[in-house]
């Protein structure tokens, strides 16, 4: 089956893109912060520095693990998630009006045939409760023991 995407709802695309880009921005910022922390530690070990001078600024220390995820998350969420996605949706909608949009060919899954249910609602039958209690089970009586001759044993 062929379907044609004639228009993209800008607001729904922006909402989804903002969340995805904010999450990816935080993850990328965390990665950049860890790399900056690693190189800051490496340079401070290898570089010849006067005694006590190991600070390379705010963006290379432990604070980079906090600062970079926030900056990248905000930048990714706002700039890429809202502005770029909104512009691309508007541009696509204008081009799709002129060209007809993107055609997608979708293949549906074949479902096994199903039995048709009843066409009208049928009320389930109520469960009938017994009006009389069931009779007690009969007790089994064992026959009296027999003698070798076949008669019953008599005890005085």
C-alpha cells in the first residue's frame, strides 16, 4: 500500500524533536565533560607548571561534568529541537504542496482469519446457585472379617 505524507504537523514534530535533542544533548555534554576532565588531568600532570597552578579554568575541571551537559542539553533542545525542526517542517510543508509529498510504501502484516463473533450482544446467563445442599457422601462400611471356613468371626 502506498501512502503519501502531504503535511507534517509542526507542533507535534517540535515536541518530539525537543525531547530527543535535549536527551542527546545531555548525553553528548556528559561525554564532552568527561573528555575535558580527562585531558585537564593529563595536561596538569605533563605540563611544567609553577607550584600550585593546576587550574585550567571552569570548563576543564570537575565542573565541566555539570556545565557541558546543561549547555549541550539546552542548546540541543532549544536550537535543534525547536528552531531547526520547526523550519524544516515548514519548508517540507511548502515543498510537499508543490510536489505532492513523500510516498511511502507500507507492507501490512497478514493476519490469520478470525471467526466472526456474535452480531448482537448476548447477556451472560446467571450462575444458578443450588437451593438444597448436596446430600452427604455415603459412608463405606467394610464387611466383617471372615474365618478360614468362610463364616464371620464372632468375638465374645
